């Protein structure tokens, strides 16, 4: 039987809600750290913390026009209440059926929502990332690179990159096969350009033989890019 490997990661999360990280859970694949930057002063689980409702500018454009072309207006990296609501509502009712158990964590520049299913077994991580000075496609290319995947799959015995693709709206999909304690899992990792300062990543890790469930999840949440052909 599978054990959930505690330890969020990736230059990522080193602490999540106590229900997700303090004790192993049987029948689950290794936990995958969802972000490339470590959180600080994280607030956890199903009670929403008191956070600002709007984006607070922290850098004012200089009056000099030439300088303004090189220095973007930056916002506070702290997630807002709208970010929390967006992350919690993103999957709609799809992950409310079955035995999916949800927890979430808010940190200095991201909201992480995790779902766990002991019956599949499977794990899903959604991360709402704040890029306070905005981002462009090359920034995401650099963010989701070979070194990042090595960190993300650091808790697995091995992983193999299968394919990646994107559509005209900037939605990306990365496909992997990961192995943990001798069992193989299919992994689909979507990256959505949500707003000029927000990126949504959604990672689904299901058993290799759960293709039907993975396709259903992909169609329900990302019908515009269900898989890479």
C-alpha cells in the first residue's frame, strides 16, 4: 500500500497544513511541492485569514519618462482575499465528489490548495502564484525549467518527461510519468496565465491505469487543452 510522503518541497513549500504534512496517509503518491519559491509566514487551512482585499502598490513609477519604461509598477506579493476565493473555487464541483479531501495554505506570494484521494490513490495541487511585477512568456519558460522539475519530483524514485504543449491563449500542459515506491503515476501539469500578475498551476497525479479519471478531470477543468497530441 502506498504512503503519502510528507514534505512539500520545491524551493517550494516546506510547510503545509498540519493535516496534510504532519502525518503520512496510506494509499497516496508522494506529495509534490507546488512552487519554486519558499513561502514565509504561511497561514493554513480551511479558515480564511484576514488579508487585504486589494492589490497595494509598493513601487511608484518615477516621474522621469525614460526610467518609467524600465521599471514596472509592482504590487504587494501577498495574496488577496480574491486570490484565495479564486483558488478555492477553481475546480468548481468536480473535486467535491468522491473521497477527495481538501486543505489549503496561504503564504507570502501564493495560495496552495491540495486534494487527496485515498481510494485512487491520487493527489492534486493547485497553486495561485503572484508575480508582483507582472510576467511574460519567457519568464514562465525560465520558471518551469529542467531544474524546477527536478525539485518538483524530488520525492519520487524517478520521473520522465513525456511531452508539453500550449494553446494560443498561453495555457501550457506538461506530461510526465513518475515512479514512487515501485508504482507508476501519470502526471499532468497545467500552467494558466490567469491575469497580468497571477499564474495558476494545476498538477494532477493519478495512477497510471486511471486514464479515464484523468481524462475526465482534464475535460472538466481544462477543456481547451486536455492533453498533448
